[in-house]
C-alpha cells in the first residue's frame, strides 16, 4: 500500500542534489539553469552525481531534501531511500520516471514529478512533420532520387499533393498523441481516428477526432502513428495481423517505443511494400543485418524525436519550476503516482 504523502514542508532554500549522467547535466544545465538552481536551493559542487553508492555520494544523499534527476539516474531502491532520510521530492527533468523510480519511493510517500509534458512537444512536432512527409511519400521518394537520378519516372504518382481526404490513425491518446491530434485538426490536415481503450471518448471527440477500435481503424489508415506506453499489454500491439490489415500504400510511424511493434513481422511487411518511419525500434539499435536498413520504403532515425539541445533545457526548466512551486507552498504541476506510472510510458 502506498504511504500517504505528507505535506511538504520544505525550507525556502532546500538542499538539492542532482543525479544524472554527465551528458545530461551538460545538455540540460547551462549557465541560466545553474544560476536559477543556485537562487532556489542550497547546492554543492559538483552539482551532480552519477551513482549513489560511493561514500561521497551517500554523504551528499544523506543531506538531500530534493533530488533532481534525469537520464542516467540510478534506480532509487530501498537502499538508496534508507540512505536519504531527509528526502521529500524527486523532480525528474526528463520523460519517463519508470527506469529509476521504484515502489520504495512511493512507499516512503516521496513526491515525484516529471517533465514529460515538456518532452511531449518536440515529439509531437517531429511526428507531425513525419505525417506531412508521409502524405507525399517524401522520405521514400528522396531515397529513390539517388537511384534514378535524372529519370523522374520513379515518382509515378506516388506523391500526394495534399492531405485532403486522408485518414490518420493515432494509437494512444497520450501526452504526445493528444498533442498530435490537436495539431492535425488545427491544420485541418486529415480525418483522425484515435485508438485508446482507456481514453475518454468525449475528450477524443472534443479534440476533433473519432474514437475507434484497432480492428476497425487499421484498414482505414493512410498513416498509422503510435503513441502508446510500453507495457506488458502493449508489447507487440502491432504484429503480423495488424500490419496485414493496413492498406497497401499505408505508412507506419513509430516515435513511441520499439516494443509496440513485432520487429520480424515489420521486416517482412516492409519487404513486401509497407512504408515505415521509425525513430524507435526493438532492439535499439537494430542489428547490423536487419533488412530495414536497406529498404527504400523505410526511414530510420536514431531516436531523435525527443528533447535534444535547447529542447532538453526546457525540461530542466520545468523541474526547476516544480522546485520553485514547492518552496513557495504551491502544488506540483505534473505529479506522478504509483497508479499513474502504471499507464505512462
């Protein structure tokens, strides 16, 4: 059972420790973020630790009232929690907290927040761009251009002039999926079907989309884009039968989790002509011998849809905003509970 979370009585300048990989620290905490952190909290240099088991890390952990975490944070298990008796909050400056927050954190009643909302924006924008390119088959025609050079016969009507009359199927009315729906409807680019068994149908309709079951939606999909979390029940949600149900000229886009798609089935489907834009795969990266590397109807990108560079600093900024709110006695903007984590990416 989750312990009730006590009221947060943080001092005006709590003792804060950062736990993340060096690369995450360098990317997310530039001069502006560091200055803001110093203004809000008591911190020690170096700001961040990469592990939580050494004597020095345990010394710093014993004083920490707030952890700001990101990519590379160690798992916060019972041993770590026992070494952090003053810890009251874990503010995650990246997306999913699934990799490092354990039941021990919730058992202790420690507040957890996430900057996943800030990460959702660039993923939604990347996916929107992929949908727009997919309407015209641009990534695939671009590959053919290298082969055919000055012979334009390879186009042969494969490109589309607009998205009018097209249907986009969005699997997962998540932070990212719901943003993508909004963008598609604001631009009036396509009819949008949403497949999500736990989403409120009224909310889906209010966003301008139509709720649908996976079986009925797949045969209508000009573009199928995945935004569901990686859970046991969503593993290989898109397998051989689902891929076969897509129209012959459909495009599959995956910017969510590679495990949502059965990779051998996808390799066979793409070899038979299915188009795919894949920012995530299972495994990641794919083995060097995967046929997906060589198929002209497949576009592979190296997991770049999420926050990079200045986008990542928006996430650390959100974690600092959470810290500012908590020290000011305000509720968090994006809390994570044991129950909500169970259905999040």
